[in-house]
C-alpha cells in the first residue's frame, strides 16, 4: 500500500508544483474525492482557477473529461443526453451527454435552474442515469467537479440541501499569495500548458488505489471519535439540522483517504481533523441568524471540544 500511496501522492504533488502552485489543498481534497468515489464542490469568486484545476486533474489522470457550462436555460437533457430519431434507420438512438465521462465539470452549477440541478442527483448517488425509462450506467471512476460562485451574486440559485449532501467535499481556493500572484500575472495563465500534460497514472491504478483506501483500518476508538463529532452537530445550539448518517460515512471515507496519502494503513485522529471542515460544514443547516460562513467555525469549535482518542 505504501508504494501505491506514494505513487498517487507524487502524481498530485507534481501537478501542484509544476502547474498549480498555491492550490495544494484543493488538489489534495480533489484527490481524496477521486479515491473515495465522491464529488467535490469548489465555491469561490470567478477568476481564481476553479475550472483550471478540473482540467488539470483530468489531464494528469488521463481520464475522459466532460464539461457543462451551467446557465439559466440549461436543460436536464443537455447534461444526461437524449434520444434522437434517425430517419434513415427508422428508430431512436440514444446520444449520451457529457455526464458519461470519468470527470465531469459542472461550471457555475448554481447558475442552472433547480430542475436542471436535480438531474444530477441520480448520477451522483447511484452512478447511473435513467432516460425515457432506460437506465444507463456511468463509467468508473466517476467524479463530479462542480464550481459555484458565491450565492449573493446575480443570477445564482441556492443548491438544495439534498444536493449539497451528495458532495463529499466542499471547499474554496482563495486568493494566491502576493508573490505567487505576481508570477501568475507575468506568465499570463497556464490554460494552454495544461493541454500538454502527460498522464501520470491510469484508471486501473486509480481503481486499485481506491480499493487500498477501502482497506485502511478504522479502529473503534476513531470510529467513536467520528460519531461524537456527528452527534455534537445534532445538539449544537447554533445548528438547526446536524450531520446525516451519509455525512458520517463520508467523513470516515475521507479520513481513510487522508491516511492513505500519508502512507499509513490506519486512520489517526489527525486524519479526521484534516478533512472534517470540507466534508461536514456545507451539510449543516444553520439557524436563521447564522450565515453560511459560520459553518466551518462551528465545526472547528465542535472538534476542539471533543477529546482526541488515544490510538
């Protein structure tokens, strides 16, 4: 496991050092989502490199890539595909949409109407889509990389809680450091360079690493630690609705992937802490006088109040 984890870690380290400096954390979280079989939502201001990260991720893994630019007039069939009648052959033929790729970029997902957003629920949860009564399986590995602008920007719609819960991870990027931003401005961006990236890992290697992550040991003590975090969100005075059982499962899965990247075959409490905010914060429903920006702080407060288990 150690050799394979080092290989996978080196792939993403190379990507961050060569092309995406200053974006190490979002790349780490993207890699965790990919190895767990989850999806990632990146929320930040336009122009900070959200789309570039998705393109680079597909390039370095060699996985098939589909992109959907979400707009208010986007239809569900623009994502899933539709059947077209072929007059010469006398029958309908299904034309798959961009969802039938390994990595699917939903750019500015919150600009799509709620009806269109809901078209992703079955795909994200069950890795399949049902069109005109026929079920079509999606390829593996499969990951949705969605981006969204802050919800107070014009022309955006809040994602429903049921869809937010489908994202394993929600994170941001933030502005680069002053020195790094000067270098980016001088270089003029890297979008053209990304097209020349040589894949450094195969889909078979990704699926094998996924199996390794599944085998990472989760002790009863760490399991109880995860459960204590989840239970604390359900009784917190500032939280209206706490974490679901799905969120608890996702937190355990992400912690396993974090341990895998650290070269360990067991989960340590620090692995849980390193992924708790991006896995949990976006799932909380806060009381009406709280803002979404408070979610991460509440999770950190909860973690600080729970004693670390001795492992």
